C-alpha cells in the first residue's frame, strides 16, 4: 500500500519511506481516557438533542444523528493531531580518530630496520599507513584522518605530503579529534608520532579523554635511546673585509643527545668552487651543555661578494643532515689598508713594526717618528712630512697606531679628529704601551675615553709569558701557530724556549671598563700572578686594542719575524675592518640581527657616517623596499618607512618568509644602498630532533590505551574496543492535514446535508 503513489498522496505521506511495514497510528496531542469519554458523551448528547424532535422516520433521524456524531468525533480526532508512526532501529558504528605527525622531525632518520639499515620516521609512517589493518578497521568503524604539527588538518592517507611543520603541539590535534567524535561512539584515538611537542599536553584535554572513556593508542616513532645529532646553529662573520684579510668565521655548534663520542671536523667551504678553505677539529671536551664554538679563518684574493659555507662532517649516526651547515656572506674590498703609525722614539718594537708595514704590499702606511730630527726622512710607503691636521687628512686612514707618544705631541684638534674617526667612521686604534708616556700621558685628554682601562698600570716585577683567551680566538687574532690545532705555538708557552718577555704592564682587572674584552693574559714565570695584557674595546663604530708590552720582537729569536709578523698583521686587519662598513660613504645601512627570524621584528637602520652630509639629508622619513630573492612560500614585496632619530633613521621590519631578501633604500637625499639579508626560520623540530616516548606512554596509560610498536600495527584492530551502538527511533508523518482528512470531513458534511434536504429540513 505505501508504495502506491495515489495512496501516499491521499494520506500525505512525505516522510515514511515507500514499502514500509509496521506503520502505526499515534497522536501528536494524545488526550487522556477521560477526555475521550467526555468527548463521546458530549457528542451523544448533542446529536440526540439535535434530532430528537425532528420530523421524519426514526431510521432517517438515527442515520443523520449518526453521521453528525461521526463528524464530531472525527474533527475532535483531527484536533488531537493524528500521526502515522514507523518504528525503526539504527546501528551506529565505532568512530576512530587517527592523528599522524607531519612536523619536520619526521625527516629524521633514526629508525632501524630488521636488516640494520636506518630509515626516516616519515618512511615508517608511510609503511604503517599502507598496512591492511586500516581497511579491516574500516569495515567495522568510521575513521577520521588528521595530520598535525602546530595545527591540525584533514589528511588523505593515500596522498601523504612531505612533513613540513616547524613545531609540534599535541594538544591541538587531540582537541580537534574530540570535537569530531562528539556525539558518536568513540572507539579510540590513535597517535602516530615521535612524542615531541612544544608544550605539555593540556590537562583539560586529558580530563576530557578520561571523562568520555576514550582510550589513546600511541605508535612511537624514532629511537627511544638518545642519539647524537650535530648541528651548526649559527655562523657569524664580518659583512665586509679587505682582500687577503684573514676573516674569522665563528660557527656555533650544538650536539643533541650529549657530547659527541669522537672529535668532529668543521670545514669552511667556498660555495663557488667547493674548495675547503679551512678545517678545525672540535673535541668532545669542548662541548659545554651540548654547545661549542669553532673559529675558522678564510682568505679571499678577489674583490666582490663571497659566500662561504660552514659544514660539520657528519657521521653515519648523525640524526639530521639538513642542519649540518650554515652560510655566511662577506663582501671583499680591493684597496690598500691605510695605516698611520705615530711613535715617540725608536724603540725596538718600532724598528721591526715599521719595516713590517712597509713590506706588506696590502698596506699603505705612513710612519711618523716624533723624536727624529727635522731632516730625518720619515718612513712608510706613503711617507709624511708632518702629522695630519684637517678632517679630510684623517679621513685617509683605516687604522691609527699610537706608540709611546706624549699626548702633548698632538694638538687638541688632532686628538679630536682621531676620536671622531674611531667613533663615527669605524676606524681602528691600536695602543702600544710604553715606559714613558702610554698610557699615563693620555689621562685627562679626549683620548682617555679610548683607553680600555682606568688608572695607570704598573710594571710586572718579573718576566712573563702571553696566554691568548677564547675571545682572541673568536676575533681571529693571536693565531700564531702553524696549523689550526696549534693556535698558539708551544715554543711561546711557559714550557717553550722563546715566549719570555722582560717588560710588560700589569693591568688590574678591577680597572677594566665595562665593555672591555681580554684577548690575552700575561702570566709570570713563577705563575704567582697574572693580569690582562692585550685588551679590546668597542668605541662607537670602531674598535680599540691596547697591547701592554713592546717586546714581541723577542719572539724573533732563532726563527726570524714569523710570530711577530703574524701577531701584528692580524691585529692591524682586525682593527681596520670597521671602515669597510662605510668605505667612504656618508651613510651606512644596517639590519640587526644579521639573520632575523620569521615573525621576529628586525631593526633597519641608516647610520650617519658623515655629520656634514646629514645636514643635506633632512629630517623626513626614508622609504625602504624589501624584495624577495630566494624565499619559501609566496612572499610579496614590502615597503616600510624609517623615521629620523639622533644617529640616523630607524624602523622595524617583521619578515614572514625564510630565505634571502634584498633590503634597499632609494632616496635622492642620500646614496642608494642595499643589503642582502638571510631570514631564518626558528626550527625547533630539527634543532631538537630527539624523541619523547615517555610522554606518549604516559598518555596511553592515563587513558587506558596501549602502546603499539610500528611493526605490530596489526594488533590495533584487536585492541580497539567495540562500541558500536543500536538505538530505536520513529519516523512520524502527520495525517490531519492530508487530502484524506479533508475528504472525509467534506463527505460527512455532504451526507448530512443530503439527508436533511430529503426531510425538507433547514
């Protein structure tokens, strides 16, 4: 019957399916039994009263009364809302949420196969997802697939993308899974991950799992044992330098999982040629709190930008190869390094140092000996007849060397020009202490600010040896040995033959200025006392070095000028690099930090190198264009404005994509400048690639779940609880508004009307 289209139309069946059996009649507003009784009694009373005294035969009046009674009962029934009800039984299947880790740590290769070979965690995931256990589970349950790293997203297990998440948050995917399983019989949550997360799993999420009795089944990936991973986390080098300059490159190393078992090799490689420029060895003892530094030295003989790569030689046990290298860029300048050396009298140190300056072809030196007669021919390959007087004359020099010179030998203007050259232009200042005038003669002058200590040092009361510090190694100076392993020659150590210096100044550590760094210590032969003997201090844009002895010439004994030459040349080049940043420009573009991180504001600053030029540049803001060169994602060109402050123009830029960017300032008020900046992504995944299986195991334990090894993934089907449920419900279809109800009402009215017309009633 319910399959007939006329029947379905006539009774208004819109919801009940065709061919349904077991249809029942029910009421939307079912009256009580006494209500039905009153309705029948009332109907009988009305009908009897209506036709009791009517003319006509008793049969006719009874028939009409019955029709009216049926009409009253039917209308009353329609008011109660008659419904057709079809009872049905629904089966609800289990629901299982599978969470698959897609962070970058999945690229780590630390999973050992049965044959002993190593496989990546992502490779293990792909094998797990190809297992037939999922099709078996899907026959009985519905599976919700989610990928996750810092966020959660829908996942197609048949089209798995490469893991690319920069961080992991386990709380987020579990919350997402609980929302998708809401109102459904949840059989469990399966987590396939190494357990690493940037924050602990939220307690609220754990309580929600426990309250809903949802077990968590974890499949730990990777090695549970601590495995060594070497990484070059950062590499620093001067942005500009002279050709043939020994440029220090400081590589910061990290070894996750403890110190390396053996010494590691760190190479400095020319990216263009692939040639290894320098190699250093870092021993396990040098790693403190899993971190160490390696200082490499590179030399370039051609001008122009050069890209070097710092790379560790990874062993077969190294977890991540992608973090084994970092690149630095250095722009080399081809011009002579210009030095002005002023000395008070011809002491031994002067005699050898001025010959070195003349002999070195990459130096353009002017040497002024103040005690010489008027007719004495001053030396250097750019000799002077007098000391510089004007600002333009002082602008010619990258480095000023002041020996044992009385402060009265220089005018106030000359002292001021040296100070400004260091602080504003980035020139270097090298002090060589002496018995007569340096540093005591300079107290109370403008150059006192450029001394790295307070007070006047006394003389050591016995001979000393020099011992370089780690600061010297990091700066790339005092590397006098014949190889990278021998940073300081054994022959210059206390147990050596030639390191003894008879005269030196003893500088108290308490007298050092706050920004001073100790590059070398002087230690007496007896070992009873020591004090800083070579000091470095940054002053404004430039650097200052103070050497508290003038007896490095004693290192010549028996071997010639090798050690003394290396000592002074390294300091001269180190101090002269400051002027390469401006190289005669009136303004200088600076981006700090040198390698900004994605999402972290970087400072873009245009520094004023020449105060005179600042007057013509005005006070208005400058426009900066930031263009992508080689970046990930889909970056767009950015434009910002930097505003005028005391020392120049300053603004903030927040990079959004890692890679190489060109920062360019174009303005008719200043020279156009640009700088290539490498933006890095804070890779918490590969910088700490170790697993965290205990966290996964704890999660499974707290939720009455299980830990399943990747090779035993078939066990998952038996471990998942059966929570399929059946429920009874009914399909209701109202018939009070159907054509059948209207037809019956009209039919009863028509029949009563015909009967009354037959009896000639009103």
